[in-house]
C-alpha cells in the first residue's frame, strides 16, 4: 500500500522547544580529542538513558535527559563515531553496540552497566541481529575500500568479506542486506555474506536499515523502503524525506525520521507527518558526522556531531 505524504511544514520559531547544549558541563572538565568535544549520541528505549560519546574518552550516560553524565563503558570504548549509524540500539532496549574509529568498540546487554570490547575496531558503522541471536554483526571498516566484516559471536572473532560496499544490514544470523559504492540497488545474502544477489534497484541513503517487529525499514531518496520478507523484496511505501532512522515509539505506527528539514514524526504509520524539531544550527544530514536520537517516553530529541557539543530538544 502506498501512502500520500502530508507534511505539516513548521518553522523552528513555531515548534515547542529549542536546542540546548547538554555536554559542556561534562566536557569542560575533560580533554577530548581533536575532533571534540563530542561525536555520537544514542538513547536506550527501555530506560530513556542517553549515551554520549566524548571524543577519545569513551561513552558517557545520563539518566536525567542530559543534565548530568558519568562515564559508563569501563574504558572499553575509545575514539569517536564517524557516522550517524555508529551507535546501534536494540529497539527493544538494554542492548547497544558501538562501532568506533581510532579507538575500541564494544557492546552492552544490560543497559550500559557492563561492556564487552570487540577484538577489532576502526569501523564506520555496523548492524546487529537484535531480533535473532543478538550476536551476529556486520560492519563496514573505515578507509578500507568498502570492506565488510562480520562477527557471529558478539565481537569476539571477525571475518572480513568483500570490498566495494557502502551500507550494511543484518536481518537474522545468516541473512544480510547491503548496497555497493558504485552499483545501484540492494543486495542480499542468505549465507552470512558468502554470496550475494541483487534484490532491488533502489539504493538506500542510510548506512544501516532498521528492523522493527520483523519489518525492515531503510531510507532512500524516495522515502522509506520497506521489506516484510527478510529483504527478499522491497516497496517504497512511505514517501518522506529521510537520511537517518526511523526511530520507533511503542509501536510501528509511531516513529521519527531525520532529513534536511529536521526530525519528522508520524503517529499513523506514515499517512501524515509533522515536523517535530529542526536540525540544530550548522548541523547537516551528510554521511560523515551527524548523530541523531529520540527518547519517545521523555519526548526529547538529541543531536551530536564531530567538533560540536551534544544538544537536546525537549518538547
């Protein structure tokens, strides 16, 4: 089914809220790396805790919507996020995987209390089979010619696949989807990356798709690509401007995507849309840099990118 896009266009002056710097009180006491102060933000949907990357100084957690932060990764995480898909949260909550460059990467399964460091690093971004084992990962190595690498045991061992890729996604323990750097379309593997077949002529704009309640969502130039058969076929059924997301609320009807206009929200599965928050000043939706997050319970949007503070937009 295809839906017509109805977007309520709002300016930043009519929206309820404003962007607030939430990182300076923490980073002013530290010495972040050269790409500082922060680079990366994600929300645990189970607890509403917000996690912020301080450049070269790990992952910091706040349980009060960014009023205060404390380091939580036990020094298992270093470096910074290169892209907006480097921090991957399980839509069901509690589990988060970090894919970092110039520092160590790690995963938590208990909401950020403990972390398991990966045996590889220097990763642009990655995906996890949250709905299956929660241990299969597929990631893109940084500055490697588009080299995919995969782990089936939560990051203890890694196997490099082929070069030439630009995006990656994991459906289940053996089913991957990805797109190539110089070839349009979506490719699918059902044998953990050993062989691939082209399944769509559409090309995603987001580095990683989102799997929510057994449905795959992947932004591209026409809107949200959707697959209900583990990536075997795709339908551009929700036309909306998006480069990041979607981030879901309690059900599949309520979600947010991020594009050049800002954070756009639907409460009816994509039939109608409303601009919920603009982008912070000087933020873009380019591949390198910007990270975006949403806490549907606390009704707060977050944004972070290299060389800038982390911001919150409470509504």
